[in-house]
């Protein structure tokens, strides 16, 4: 399965692959983490302020 990287601003994310596997929480150590069940990749990015 090929999956794209999901960019997030939180240090901890959850993944259940839309109910396809048990809900797990992933701590993005070193700014990156991978779901042990589905292989989805999460990458932490700095939160940017919205432009007016």
C-alpha cells in the first residue's frame, strides 16, 4: 500500500484507518511517526498563522 505523508501540528496523533484497525496513538518522536498497523506516515510541521 502506498500512502502519502500526512502533515500535522500535534505531537501525538491517532490512527484507525477509518475503522479498519484498532485505534492507536502515535507519538511523533523526531517529528515523524508510522502507524504499526497500516503504515500511514505522519510528519510534524510547525503551525503557521493564517493570513488575513
